C-alpha cells in the first residue's frame, strides 16, 4: 500500500513540476544587459527639443502671451463663471489634473482625463482622437462641450469685452477689440510657452547628470525589445503621436477615434500620450481609470483585455517587483524642471 502511495506522490510531483515549468515559459523574464557601452538605443535619440513652428497669423509676443495667460485662468469663459482652462490643466500637475475627470459647469462630470499641456506646441494632432489639427481650433472645444464651458464663444467674447483691461491688451496684442479670434489666438500663444526645461534624463543624455543604478536599469528595461515600451513611447516627446487600442477594456464606453471616423477599426483607439512628466499626471488612461504607474505596468504586463482592435504590440510580459520599481524610477527622470 505504501508503495502505491509513494508512486502517486511521485506522479503528482512530476505533474506539478511540469505545470510550473510550462507557466514560466508563457512570458519572458526580462534580464537586460546593463553595459553602458551597449546602449545603442540612445545613439539617435534627440538631445534637445526642436524649434516651434508658429502660425503665420499668431507669431507670439509678450502682449499676446500675457493676454492668453489671463484668459487661460478666467472662469468667465464658462456659462456659469465657475470653470476656466486652468480648472482642468493645473500647473502643479504639468498642466493636467490629478482627478480621473474634471467637473465642468454646474458640477457636471467631464468625460475624459485631462491631457497635459506641457510641450503641446509639438503635438501634431490634438484631443484623444486626434481630430483637431491646431491649438487655435482646440481652444474652441471646451466652449462647445456641455460638460465643460457650455457657452458659445461669441457670448463669451461679448461678456469679456466689457473688461477694459482685456480691451486694452487686445489692442496691444492684435490691434482689434476682444473677439473669438483674439481669444483663440492669445490662449494658443500662451500654451505654446508651456515648454519643459531640462529633465534628469535629458541632462544624462547631454552628459550633465548621471543616472542611479535603479534609474539606469529601468531605462534599459523601458527600451528593451521584451517590453517594447519605446515602440509607442518614442522620440523626444516619448510618444510616436500615433493611435492605438491598448486593451484597456473588452467593451469601451468611449469609442475613441471612432467618434471621428465612424470606422469600427477605430473603436477603442486613442492617441498615444507623451510620457514626459508622467509621474506628475496620474491618474492614467483616457478615462483616468488607472491610479498609479504600478498598475499601468500591471495592465501591460498582463497583455490587456481581448479586443478586436488591440495593438499587436501588447503581448504581455513578466517583470519582478524590483524591475517594476526600476522602470517607475526611470520614468521619474522624465519630470521636467
């Protein structure tokens, strides 16, 4: 009898070992080489931001920027005088917000997480679905949204035209009375000044700083083929400025780029955000549903939820808790001074 029990124990032990071995083979454990001489992924990485391209009818000057900065924070732009651009884009959070969505007029909940405006001058297409090509046009969006300003910009201009300071600055800046043209152009002129200074990572690229061991390990992991973070978060802004479905949901309440195109292939597809200042812009994702970078990594490590449009780059991976902390530590070096 004891011989029979021993055979059964051996049988189950072998099965358990086979099970554990097969599980360990499902996802690759990333162990990058930390040899600085092999950091070829940095060879062509830009060392500084490019020059800003300004519209011909809105080249910046001090008067235009000052007027735009005042308007950016003026709650009279909203129907109820309780919401401004700065309500959703707060300077302490890299001109994003620390809430999943920000409330608009009459306390109505917003529909999407506020995107950081830092370095927005370099963005080619604006909004989560990329439907707006210029900052001047984007300024019109909150006026039209019932959950944001909910006020025709003509009515807003009429309201603010009674302000003598605005009229004075408008004449200095654009040689015309305050009107929708002045509002959209001046706020855009101000937003184009929201350019980040040097971050620790860019000081490192330019031999002005050294990364800690943890930051360096995180950098190698970030740029590794195994994690493929840089496939989407590439270039000087740490975004390809392309669009992707990241498998956040099986069914998206917000259909993303499909709102713009009407194509099923764009369901759940959103613009890939910049990771500059990412440690200051939580919560994450288009709806602010992910609270921390730790949970963001868990999502991508899991491979996301099944969806017909999910990017083929999201395959899942396995990293240890230490490696996860290293990546987050590296991402913190992207915070701009």
